[in-house]
């Protein structure tokens, strides 16, 4: 039974890594596309002249499966984060439905000026969205991987406080929030603008719930660790500048 459980765990981990790689490569390609625009290798005016993707529902489904796979396969410290994960999945469904299915937000905001607003939105995506949002997504994927690596190799009776967990207590939750924030910056929509703050609240609540379990399990050792390590945002240390004092 232990051998079977270990095999399932390894297969799930490999699936999670494959999902992370696919998403990361996609984001890198988006950055390259925007760089081509800035270097003049691709004409922004020509790109803006093309319509947004529509009715590509098979691509919508494929993207949802790929992006969501690592969410459910990446191991977390404790189980029970399905409410937050469900909201994350809802975010991705909404995002890709508008990205490849039907651009509801663009249509809603443009009104009578749809023919004018659509190319402006396309211009934003290629000139700014990819360059700003995709690096944020990649940073989130990096945090997810670093957190996954520590949790995957830890035994159930060991408190995870090494590697990236020395910098922040919940790198995977921060990673998931950065992934969704980056996707929103690439392709902003009204539903995702509403959902992202809800995601922040849900993952913060999940982090507090997780810490209550860890505090009960590991006692003073976890409380000492928590007192020294930030929860979600790492501390940024600025070098001190000493000014000479005149006598």
C-alpha cells in the first residue's frame, strides 16, 4: 500500500511539473511576442487590425485543464483548501472563456464603439499586458515549484521550514495569487477583477486555518518559526546608508 501511495504521489508530482512547464513556456512565448512588437519585427498596427479570438471552446477547455492540473496535483501542507482552489478554478474558467471563447468584457465596455475598443484592447495586450503580466505569472510558478519541492520531500511528522519557507510561510499561496494576478494583467476582464480580491481573502483565510493546524501539531516550534518568518510578503531589506556627521 505504501508503495502504491508513493507511486501515485510521484505521478501526481510529475503531472504538476509538466503543467508548470507548459504554463511557463506559454508565458515566455507571450513575452517574446511583445518584444517582437517593440523591436519592430511585428507591426502593432497590423496586430490591432485583427479581431480577438472567438468560439475556440476546445482551446478554452484545453487551457483550463492544463492550468488547473498543477493546482490539484501540487502537494500542500494540509488538505482542505478546496474553497480557495474552487475560486481559483472559477477565475481561470472566466479568464479563458473571454480570452478564446467570447470577449464579453470588451463587448460590454465598448457598447456602440465596439469596432474601436476591440483593437485598442488587442494593442494593450501585446504592447503592455504580456510584458507586465507574464513575468508576474512566471514568478508565481517559481514560488509554486519551490514550495512544492519542500513539501513533496517532507515527512508528515516534520515541520516544513526550509528552502523558500525560510523566506515566507506560504510560498505556494503567494504563487497562486501571483499567477492569477499576472493573468489578469495580461488579459483584464470584469469578472476576474471581481474574483481576484476574493481569491486573496480566501487564500489568506486558508493560510490562517493551516497555521492553526500546524500550531496545534508542532506547538512552540511552529510559533517561533511564525514569529520570525513573514506570512505572504517577504521582508525587503534595504542597505543602510551612513552619512558623515560634521564635528
